[in-house]
């Protein structure tokens, strides 16, 4: 008989903070500049220079901790993590070991319609390393490697979850939610492709109902949400097969190979570094003022969950819509700004869920690159509501706005897209249509009410779509009474 | 008196009265170095051209009527672990033999801004690890009192340069006695300030929580003048104390009537040479004569200071020196792969004592040993500090020998690391506690200087200068001069 296994996953997420300058010097953190242009003696680890903490990094860490319901440590310190590698200028990374700045937090995710709390063990600050470009495939098969230290000293937060995740899907949802929160509180660009959001996973299996944890593997190099889910699914199968054959899982670090779709062993526990952590004597312990923490807490922006609840309760949006709109800060901000110009949340939501997201997905564009401004979006909805243009016309105008970024009024004027609501003009057209379609008129009068639609269509065609359909309907019904009045 | 015998404050007066020019004075010193340093070997680098340029500029500024600082135009030298922009800074190590920093240390910057003239960089024990300067990766420096004797260390070059008048004053760094012990051996004044008083920015680290820069001078007044220039907060050093500095010269003439001075008995025990002990007694008697109250006291955790020091200092060093990997600067020896390159570079670049301390420190921080060694040492450090805190509730300062003996001979202790480590038994506890201490010459034994140490409470440099000055004004024993130099 086969044993049912329970999957246990914990995530370690690294996020680059978007402070203007590095964590211990005043070099810019900007991504994508020419190699070794954002460096100085401090971030290059030249002899004799000293680190000085960028206070914004501490502020961002506290902000993140508060957004994740953490305790903020009143006393915290920096430690050195020692290991040799050419991308690490000092041969140690300044990090936090036993006294991280934030601890005991939690993040609520929704899985299968039910809420689940995922514990946050700790959040700590550290510096990023530089980047190596190898001549060959790896450092040891290369004739030479080139070092770029622009990234050395860029501030990072490491956010460590409790082993509370029970499936690859939960892991992905947790990471998506975490990403949204980091985006909402504006501490990171959270771009997995650019490496400003990175994720490692600890994963183990244990027989259903077992109390102790199984031996875990640490999985690295998962560079997208999809990769995270695929790597964990692969790893579950790998471990399950070993366990079912009566084998033992080896504690080790494994790397995900996205192209091959497999994880491969990087190093065993025995080969793991002894990092020889000890308090960094160049930095003084951090004593955080509770009043300052309170100020940061009071200035926290609305978080996704609160916002979602507000959208469903105050604005009467369906939960599904609210969830999608609040899923990213950029989308939520866009929504807010459109509603500020056109206060019909449900209509705005319908348009965003329908037209906007459809076009964004079709073109593969992120909301922050969208040419339609929220102000123009609101203006369009207002023009439609005034009856100046029809819904169909509005969609045409919106597509034009999406590709050119132009003002809706301008597009409407240029295309002559004004709706005809003048009953006198429309009556003339209707008379022509009635005269030209005796069969339809007869059918309608005989009780085939659906025939009215084809007559409306004829009127729309005659007016090149500019007739106000509501008025056309009304006039047709007046002119073709079903029963003698 | 010849120019080269004068102190900085005497030269300051001559320069201000235009009796001499800085260029003239600098040439005198460069000349002295060119004649004498073949024997003494206090310098790793002599910056003659640069010094004359700096001196010329100061003369011009003085001629233009500009108000200049006390040390303007006066030749000085820096220990070769303080970064100097554009001037090789080696730590007396092969691994940094080609390193030219693109920046100045905070002390370099402050002295040069004050108009100081840099004549060179002084030899030292490699990475400041040692007590005789025999561990220099380049050559040995000789004691100006006796060419067969060591100058002490690790700031041996800095002390010898002042004693031999190759510089008017120098800066040294002190992690466990590295300013005070060579000052004692070479018969000059050496001050290790309170941890945090002088910025460590640009000082190549040995043990960051213990390292402190301080002056080596011909007398106490010079010590106060140099401290005036180099002390004070620095935003580039997070451990720099946010305390505004006083005018240290203001403490000099206050007298010491009624001052309470403790003599810790643990510093007078076994291992202290009888001659050194008797000099100390003479100093105490002189202080009493001048109105101070001296009495025996106790710092009970003294004997644990040295083992704790050798764990903390080497642990920090193992991490501080890890950056010398041949990747970005300094020596590189190519290897089969990256690990091989690290090994070959570090194997060739570091000397025996440096390797010994890196290994000790790495061991002390390793999993399974951290609690037993490193954490335990930190607890001992607290106890040592508590000893001093308690003593300073009763005493204004403490008096001890600086070193157990006078300068020893080359090779006498270099084969026995423990015997060498014992040289710092009187100085190490002060670094652990972070308090200031001053070494002052007090007498000669068989022609070699004896140093006495005054220890103060944190930021109590003023009291040390005050006591030192009183002794200096009232005892010829405080001003020895190496009379054999002519024969060398
Ligand atoms: Zn930098």
C-alpha cells in the first residue's frame, strides 16, 4: 500500500530595495548602467574603508516588517557572513544573523476560497554581491571571468517564511501576494526578470500526520512564478519516488534547470560553507525608536487586503473584480484615479476587467507602460454616459486611445463619431428604412418582435453607427404599434 | 640646539616668527633620513618630492599672511597602514606591496588640511601584528638607542623615526599596545586615545573593535597638539564617538595636586623586570611629591585579558584580511582555478605571524567553537571593562609599566610567539576596555628607555596629558635622548 505524503515548503525571498543609494555608501543603486560605474572604495572593499548604514534601508525594512505584521526589534545588529567568492569584495557579506530587524510576522493568503495564514519567521537587511561574467560556462572552466560591482552593496531584504506552505500552488500564491505587498508599500521594484525579487525554497515530504519534518532540500535559481511552481512540482515527485522506494532524502542545495525542467544537486550539507558569522565591529548596534516605528506605521499606504475589502463593501464591486484590481498596486492605483474622474466604480471596473486587461494581455504590456491615462479613461466614460457616443463607439475610441494615447474628445472629433440623438433627423431615416423593408415591417406587426432588431440595425447602418440606439428603438416602436392604439 | 632636536611646539614658534622656513626644515629632515635611515630603516617609503612641494606651499601661504594651524609646515610621518592618496600604502606586507590608495585616511586628510608635511610612511609589523617590527614583510627597523635591539611594535617604524629625529612626530595605531610599547622602547611619548576619538576611516584594519590611531611625539605638549588635529567625530566611521574634542593643550598646566592615582598590583607581578618596577616606583614617588595621592589597587580580571584579546583580535583579523584575495588589487598569483588562485596569492602574500593569527581567528569563529571561544572572550572583555569602570570611581588615573622589559634583542623572542605576546600584557587590557592610555619615558636601564603607562577613563585624555606634563616638567628622566646615534 502506498503512503500519503504531506508536502512542507518554506520560502526565502530576497528583494532589492529601491533606495536611491547603496546600503553602506553613497553610490547609486540604478539598474542597467555601464559596468563598474556605480562603485567607490567602500563598495569595492578597498583596504581601510568603513561602512555607514543608509538610514532609508532601515526605514524600508521597518515598513516591510509592519506591512507583514512583524514585531520590530528594538535592538538589532549587523553580522559578517564570511566566504570567499570573487563577486564579494570584502570576502564577507554584511548581513544580520541572530538579531534581525523584524520577526514573528504573518501573511494571509487565500487558497481554494479559504484564508490561510503563512508565518513570517524573520526579515533581515543585507548587502547584495557583484556580478561575474564568465568566459566559459562556469568560473572553473573559464580562462577568465569579469567582475561588475555595480550591484555590490545594493540593499536587500531577506524575508523568510515559516514552513507553512503545503503545495507548489500555495507557494506561488504566497509569493504573488508578497510581491503585491512590496509593490504597495513602494520598497522594491519586485521584478523577477531583473533580479530585484529572488526566491529560494526549502521543501520536504513527510507521511501524512507525522509530527516531525522530513529531510529538506533547498532549491535555488527559480527565476519566475512559473519556474517556482514547476521546480517544486518536480522536486515533490523526485522526493516521493525516493521515499516510496524506501530511500533517504539527502540534505542538500539543488539548482533548478528551467530548460531541462529538473533540479540538480549543487552541494551537500557536508560541503556547505561554515560562514563563521560574528557581529560586524565596524557598525554599531541598531536601537530603533518606537516613536519612529509608529510614525512609519501611521504612514503605511493601504494594503491589498484592506483595499479589496473597501472595493467590495464601499464600492460594491464583485469580489472577483476587486481581487484582480488589487492584485497589483499599479492596477489598483489606476482604478483609483479613473474613479476619481468618473465616480461609477462598477462601470470603471467593467471597463478595466474587459477592455483594458484584454488589450494589455493581447499586446503583452504592463499597466505602467499603458498609454491611456486614467484621466482620459474617465473622460471617455463620461462622454459615453452623456450619450454623446454609444457603447460600441466608446470601445472603438478606447482602442484608438490604447494605441495612440490620444485624448478621447479629439479622437471622437477627428473620426466624426458623434452620436445622433436628434429625433427629427432619426425619424426621417426610420421612415426610409420602414419604406424599404416592407417584409420585416409585416413580420414585426404579425408578432415577430425580434424583427425590430434588424430594423434598428438598418437604421444604424444608414447612420454609419452614429444613431442613438435607445432613441431609434423608441421611435420605431412609436411608428409601428403592435396593436392599434 | 640643532633644528632636528626641537619639538613641534618649538618649531611652530620659529616658523610663525619666520625664523626658519618649512622648506628649510623639511630639507633638514629629508637630509637626516637620507643619512640615518640606511641604518634605522624606519621608512618603507620616503616622500621627499611631495614633502618639499607641501612645504613650499605652506611657506607661500604663510608669506601671504594666512593664519595657519599649529602643525603647519612641520615634517611628520605615518605608519604604513594609514591610506595616503597616490602614495603606496603597504601595511608592510607583500600582499599590498603595489597598493596605491585612491583616497586619504581621515587622519591623513586632517593633518594635510592642517598643513602638515608628509616625509614618509613608516615600517611596521605586517598588518600591525607583532611587538618588535620583526614581522615586517620587508625589513627590520632598529632601535635608535641600540642597533641590536628591536624598536618594539607594531608601530616600530613610527617610534624609531621620532626617537631618531627622522620626523618631528608620527602617527601609529594601537590594537593591543602597538603605539605604547614601541614608544616605551624608543623613549618617546605615545598615546592610544579612547576608542572612537580618532576616526578609523582609511586605517587598514587589523582588529576593528580594538584599533585606534594615536600620536608618537617627543614630548607631552606635542602629543596634545597632534591630538588636537586628529581627534573628533567623523561621519565616515560609524564607531567614531559623537563627542566634540576639547583643546587638549588646555590641560597641560593645571598641576596634579590632590589627584588620586591607582597602581594596580596585577601589573607589578611576575614577569616585570626589577629595573622597570623600580622606575615605576620612582615615578610614583615623584607624583606624590607633586601632590598626587598614589595607592595600590586591583584589577582582578587582568590575567584573562590576554587570552581574550588573542581570540577577539584574531577573529576580527581573520575576516578583515579575507579581502586580500588577489581579485581586485594587491598581489595576485595565478592558479589552476579560483580557489587555487586564492590559496597561492594568500600563501605568498602573507607572512608567518599573519597566517598564524588568521588561522587562530578562523578557528575561534568556526561552528562548534564560537560559543566556547569567541562568545566567552566577549564576556571576559566585559569583565575587564568592569574592572576599569570600578577603578575609575576611586581614581583619576592608573599608573603601570608600559612593557615588562626594555627593548629586547633581535631574534630573542621571534621564535616563541607566546613570549612575544607577553610583551603586551600591560597594554592589552586597555584596548579591551576602550579607555585611553599614555606611555611616557621614565629613565634608562643599561642605556635603554623605560616607559611608564598612565591609564585614564573614557575620554579622559586630558587627565593623562596633565599628569604626563607635570612629570615631564619636574623630572629629567622623562626626556632621554639616544646618544649613540652619532656612532651608528
Ligand atoms: Zn560605493
